[in-house]
C-alpha cells in the first residue's frame, strides 16, 4: 500500500508539474503579446514626435533605465524573478533607443512641417468628401517625405502639375457640367501677370506650353488682382455677367469661361502670385470645391518653400 501511495503521489506531482508548465507557457505567451503591443505603441509614438521633443523624453528615460538596471543587478542578481525584470527593463530601453535611432532624419525646416500639420487638420473639413480629403492627405504625405529627405529627388513642377493639378483635374472633371477645367499659376512681372519667366514655365495644367510662354495679363483691372491684392480667395460662377472679369484678348473666341477660383499664393510673409482654377461651365465650383481648391493652393505654397530657397523663388517671380 505504501508503494502504491508513493506512486500515486509521484504521478500527481508530475501532473502538477505539467499543469504548472502549461500555465507558465500561457502566461509567457500572453506577456510576450502584451510586451509586443507596448513596444509598438512606444515606437509609433516616438516617431510622431519632433526630434527635439523625442530626445528630451528619451535621454532622461534611458538614464533612469540604466540606473535601475545597475541597482537591481548589483543588489539582487541572485533573485531569478529580479533577473527577469532586469531583462525586461533592458529590452524596453533598447527598444526606445532603437526607435529614436531609426527615426528618419528631419529637416531643420520645422515651420514647413508645422504647416503640414495645420493643413492636415484643415483637410478634415473635407472628410465627408473622401476623394478630396484623400488627395490632400496624399500630397501632404509626399511633402513630408520631401521635408525629411526621404525622397531621392523632388521636382516642384512635377509635384504641382502631376501630384496636385492632374489629380485635381480628374476629380473636378467627373461632373460634365463643369465643362473644360484648367489650372494655372501666375506671378507678377512688372505690370503684368505671367505664366513663365527666364527660368521656365510655371506649373499649369490644361494650357499649351506655347500659350503659357507668351501669356501676359495686365494686373490692374484683372480678376486675379483681387486675390493678389486682398490676400484672400476670390471666385465667381457667372463671369459673363461679372464686371470684375475681363476676357483675355488672346483667348479663343469659341471658349468662354464662366467660373473661376483665384487663390493667393504666399512665399514667406508676402503674396507673390495666384493660383487660378477656371471652368467653362457656370457655377462650376461649390463651396466644398472652393475649400478643396483653397487647400491645394496652400499645398503649393508649402511645396514651393520646400523646393526652392525663398530668395531664389522671390527673384524668379520678379
């Protein structure tokens, strides 16, 4: 009987060991999943912070972790449970350091990044209109990569004509009622607005290169002057009856434009041009369309500040 009880006791002991191991394995797996989620949260959070803020948080935190690890190792190394916590703390410290090291280098032009953040908030106004909001966010993401040096090259004209104007043309042209939709950027040159200078053509879409090269529009009395001089978006949906608008003398007689949105363009603190979106259809641009177009003008402003030093851009527009 004693031998039987002994065997049963051993069997129960083995069963308890197996159950304990299974519980430990389950706890270990759950802990690993939790730790992985914490690590991912920390890494994502740190990558969203400006460099100087992240460093101000991470450096002191790493110092605390190192001190804690040294103290624990020195006093309680013989305790297996403490050794586990030491490993966990060291691992978290390494993750935090790695997140900072792997963060992409940011341009010192923090003002441009701040503008991107503000524009992203403004893009939320277009949330019910997913395609407009998505386009603005995609353009802002491309600009963020350019600012952080993640793009091998950045062409202002390609970005504006392809990334901004071409996509906007496709979205705005979904309604045939708008008619022919075109985009242009005008800068003052003497007493006229022009679409090109000695450095080349300004970004545009829908206008022929030869027409852009020859284009000259007296600033005084033009519709675009209103946006340029007043530094605000000006629009009309009935140009044929709007005495603020004068048809360009070289415009084709068989193509009359009825709608326009004129957006002032800024370089630094000064308005130095306008972005015009025109359409042959009357009342072509709704309030949402005008908000979208205005945001695109702000995207162009940031792109210009990223692409060209302000002094060079200013001299090019004069």
